[in-house]
C-alpha cells in the first residue's frame, strides 16, 4: 500500500514533511500523472497526522503546480513537469494474427458510409425501435426481478437460464423439431452461435457449402475461420443439381452446409417445404451436417405453416439449428440459441464457458418473461402487419420508379433488386450525393457476382422516406441509362 | 408455404378432402411429428373453406390417431405410426477440433463435485447475492429505460455504450492510467476480454509469462489458445531474478506477460507499488507487452492508494488493462472492459464484432446508471466491510483449527492455505464425506506444484458455516497426520 512507509523524521513542520513525502512518491513514479489522491480526511487517517496538516500539504503542492483540484471530485496529480520515463512501446500491427486480420479487413462497418440524420438509409434491417412496447418490457423486468432478482444478477449456467431453455425447447417442439437427443444452448445472438459452432467443429481449410448469395456477416465469420466457401445458386430455389455436382467435386471434403431457408438474406427467398425436405435428403445421402439459420422465421405468415429443416431431423442428429429473435425483438439484448445434438451441445457449452462464461442472466430472465407472458405473440402480430405493409408499399414504389429491375424474394425486412447493366457501387456513389444510401449486393456474394444488385432495408424507414428514397434511386438509374445511351 | 397447393377436386365431402390432404402432407414428411397445426380458424382462411369443414377434418384425424389436442395449446401431429425415415447421423466426436478438445478437457465444471444444499462449499469466490441492493438496481433500470429505452434494446456499437465508455475512461483516469493514445472496449466480463486479446494477438505455440500460481480460468484460456506457459514464483512478491532468467532463456520468444497485481487468485498476494514499477521496467527493457488483470482491485482499501501497472504506462502503449466488476457486483450481467492502445482496441473491436456484435446495451445502460449515480461507491464501502470481516474471521479459524499450515495473501474473497505433507486432493475426498468441499490448489498451478495447497472461497458462506467448515477441515488434517503417524 502506498503511503504506508511514511514516518515523521525531522524538525520540519509536519505539513512540509508530508509535502516532501508526496513529492518523492511522485518523482519516483509511484503516484502517476493524473491520478487522484485520497481525500485529506482519508490521508490523515492513513498517515496518522492531523487533517489540517494534510490540507496544508495539499495547498503547498497546489502552489507548486504538482496538484490540481476538481470541485467535488478531489485532488489530482499534475506531474507533467517531471520528465516522464519512456514507456513500453509495442507495435500492435506486427503482433496481430491472421484471425484478426480477416475479422478487421472484412469488417464493413469500418469502411462504409457513416450514418447521418440527413440521409435516407436503406442499409439497416434491424427492427424499428418504435414498435417495441417498452411498458410491456418494463413489466417483464419488474416481474422477473421480484421473483428471483438476486439470482438473475449473480452467476448462472453456461448452457443458459433454465426457464428460458425449457421455453425454447417447447418452442422447437412447436416447430416440429423436437428430438429427445437434442438440447439448447443460449448464446449472445446468432453471431455468437455461428462463431461458436465453427470454433468447435471447423479447422482452417475446411470446406463449407452455402447459398450464394448469403448473409454477409456469415461470410465474414466463415472467412475469419479460414474456411473454403462453396456456393450454390438459389435464384429459383436451391439448385439441387448444382449442389450434388459441387458435393461430388469436393468428395468427402465438405465439413458443413450452412443455409437460411426462410427469408434468405439478401434475396428474401423462402424455401418450399418440398425443397427443405429434398435438401435434407441430399445432406443425409452425403452425411454432411447442416447449420440451419432460422433467421426471421418468426416473420413467416404463421410459424406453424412452414417447418425448419431441423424438423426433418427428429430421428437424426445432423442439423444444428440457430434461432434468434434479434432481427425482430430487442437486438440490443443479444440473445439467440442453438438447438442440436446433446453431444454437440455439450462440447459447445465448454467452448462458450471458455469464451464468456454465459449470456447475461438478466437479459435471459427478461426475455423469458416476455415470451412466456404471451407479450411476444401480440408483438409478432403487430410487427407482421407493420413490416408487411412496408414491404408491399416498397415493392409498389420499386415497380413504379425503377426501370429494368427484377425483384427477388417473398417478404421480410428488405427488398433485393437486380438491375440491368448497372453497377450498384456506382449507383450508390451517385445516390449518396442525393442523400440516399443502401447495401450494394456484391457484399452478399461469395464470388464476383451481384455487382448489379442492391439490398434495400425497410424496417426503420417511414413510408414517406421509402417512396422518396426509391424515387431518387429510380431517377439515378435513369440518369445512368441516359449516360450509357440505353 | 405449406397448404398453399390445396384444391377442391372431387365429389367427396369437403372435410374428407381436407383430411386426405393433411394425411398426404404428413405421409410425405412435410408436416413433422409433434408439430402444431394452424387453428381451425386460421386454416379455414388459408384453404378458403368453412371453419366447420376444418373442425370436422381435425376430428377425423384425431379419431385416426394422426392428431392429438392439448387444451389451450392446439392440435399436434402424431406421426409415430408412419415409419420415420432414417435421419442424418453425424459423429460429433470425430468433428471436434483441438480448441474444443482443450476447452472441454480443461472445463473443471464438468468433473467437479456437484453442489448440493447440504454441503459447506468453500469453492466459490463469486459475490454474496444478499449484499446486492436490488431496489437501487431497479432504480437504475427504470431511470435508464425512461431516458432512452428504445436505444438500449436496439443494436448498439461494438465498442460499447458511449456513456459507459466515458465513465470508464474517467475511472481509469482516477487510477492514474489515463493516456490520450488509449481507449476502452466493453466486453462480456474478464473472460471474454482475455479471450479476445489472445484471439487477436496470439498464435498457437507462442510463449506467455505469468505468475505461478494464477487464476485457473486464465490458465484454461491460455492453454485453449495453444500457448506455452512459463511461470514465475510470487510467494514473496514476484521473483524478479527468476523473471529475468526466464526471459533470457526464452530470448525474444515471449509474446505477452499476464499478471494480476491485486489479490492474485489464488494466493491473495498484493504487489507493492515498487514491485509494480519494477515489473513494468523489466517488461519495458525486453519490450514484452503486459496483460494486466485488474481482478478485485476495487476491494483494495482505497482504489486511489495503489495504482495498477497500467498507470506506469501513460507514456507507453504496452499495457493492456482488463477491468471487471463481476467478482463483486452483478456478475450475471457479464460486463468488463479493456483499456489499451487505440490501435490495439481498433483491432479488438472488429474481432468482438465478429464474435457477438456487442455486449448487451441494456446491461451496459443499467451498470452505467448504477455507477454514475454514486450507488456503486456506497455498495463498495458496504462489501469491503462485510468481506473484510469474513476474511479476518476465517483467518482466525484457520489459525485455531488447522495444524501446520501457512496462509498466503492480504485479503480478498478467499484464503489460500498451504499444508505440510498433506495431499489436498486426498483431503478433499475425506472432507467431502463430511460434507465440506473446497478448491484443490493444484488447479491454479501451471506445473506439478501446489498439491499441498487449497483455496477457501468465503464470499457466499455465513460466519457459522465458515467456522464449522474450517473446523472439519482441521480435524480431517489431524486424522491424516494420525494415519501418517506424524
């Protein structure tokens, strides 16, 4: 403890001895520049001297410029005039490893156009916060805290909060996916779930089969893990011939298939039940484990009307289902889940514990209460209507204002548009000058395709801005055609 | 969408046609076993038939055993009698990679004695939930939610919630650690912080220098990343000769030093300011970056009286400081932070975004309010008194009841005891029969040492159980000496 070796030694006034002592600590570097000293009351107790002596010593130090005070905060050391020793200097660029290099170079947040309030931004597909019912949310918090508050803020289990695990198991049952040999792991959203699965079961150089295009965050995670990505076409549903061809070309080398059967991001395609069954049968034929991304499945007309691929695996153990509400509900809370074979879950639990011990118990508790009280079902009805209206309106606008376009997808939180002979990066540049931005579609392709596509996220825009923005995009497309004399 | 290809085709009664249609879907496997059908109202709308026809069809299916209903929940498919096709079968053990194998084999939760209510368990050093002031916690929630509720439950920034970042920057300033070229990243507790740093800057086979013994979770994380761990002795403070010897033996090969200067876990040792400065100087001499674990620093007599190693690095960029409140406050919320060079933080942000996007904004918001309102300072005063009393009492008990022991450490949430000629694993076995358990000390050593040590976590035990438990441990030690005729 600092200050513990203070001794009154000579005939100098006590406050001067204190001042000299503190000076020497600062000069030795034991009290760093900018740090806060104890209050005069505290220090007088520690040193065993009167408080007045400490106050006088502090005043001396202030007059010498070695201390300064901030009202209500205390006294701070100003050691600028004492030449600082050279610090430990590290070149962090040299230390960075390959995983970080990938994660950084693929982090589009670092290169994209920053948001500003005068932009009409079609970039986001995160939910419209105005649709959240905060008073219902508050009720869920208060109810859980009154039932088991201490438990929710203390350590929990790596697997998750038990009532939530039970709720989600039941939820998977309603989706027709229940199997006695499967179990739940609660995660920090889809992103962590996907990363954990690859962290546990993949090695750099492994091959993974997926839709082309697919979710750009998923592409980033697969690349960060050093995976070799093979895509199959999905324009008219999954191209099964292409899938079988790619599998036989890569023989037994394919480690996983990754697929988003409902509202593929970016195309918005929804796989038919027949295609889901066929996809499952092919994966079974070649013994390829499937990672199914349940992305926005909850926005489907009724969750009981179309079943996840996981529902065909009730007598198997090969489909790992990733669920998340965060594209529609409270994404700031970061909660998702994995439903998979018990043995696989067991391994994932230890990896999760090694990474961050467990997902916030508080958030799991609130979410459980929100789901279990029936508030979620009410909310889903409301947002399906709200997002459905936006989607239909945006489609009409695109039909009306944008020439030579082809619109993919069956709904969701975004439109995916393909243009004839237009480079969407160039279009974005021109639209940005008119204060409209969107996601260039090439970000979602694992090859050089998609340069003529764009994703228009709708969830956070008003009806007025959707029309205004799409009109500007359409006019800009017209200008580009004019320039090309088309 | 399922049900969309239904057509009325022949002269059979409509309800029979509906029944046959649903039958065929079940037989094709398109409606899985156990899944929920739409309500009769919903299905009548989808099929364009009367609700009565649907009700009659469902009744038929029930009488054939293909459906069953659960009151208030709906109608579910019972396709057991239709032979299920063989599922996709995967051997997850074969797929598991090295990282998972390490994380699993080092996961002590999987092998340790399960907790039961009749045990006196000295295993935990997590905080006593009874000391949490839940009404103050509730106030912080309600105040944040009323100020910016929508923002807290929607997506935030990977770096963290801005008011919390500002608060923590100021907090590091009070610790004397402020540097203009450093910045904060909010993480899911210490565990994620340490894992992110190694995920970003280490490669398998790198060497890391650390205290021996040290935190067993840290050992697990270092081993999972494939690091070669070199320990130095800390029994009488860090052994600087040993440190310099180990550095020169491993020349330029040491990637990081990892150190817990306050209340080293398990020994409870606190490094003096002089030792901290000397340690920093040696690391500077050899250009070895330091990961400083601020573990339980807040429990020190006053946080301004002893400065972290990070405070000597204000003109350097080589110390990465990890802070966390979770050993003392709300660990269920999983919030910690990294304070490091801006360039290093920038890389860590992208890796964090790749792993789980960001830490729960809700939890960050509540914690910020709790800290900023002064509630935290009041709480710290309270727990220092409470844990201090427990620590002193436990020390007295150990002195009174346990023979031939040596107690290390200056306080904190646990005692660390070394015994003469006693194997603490054998002691644990015998104590378990008497319903007392603790952490065998060898878990904290990176070599074969510590077999005669034990860590007694005190934070969650009553004064009565502390005395009762330590008495039983002492009696068991006596019995073991008797058996050995010592």
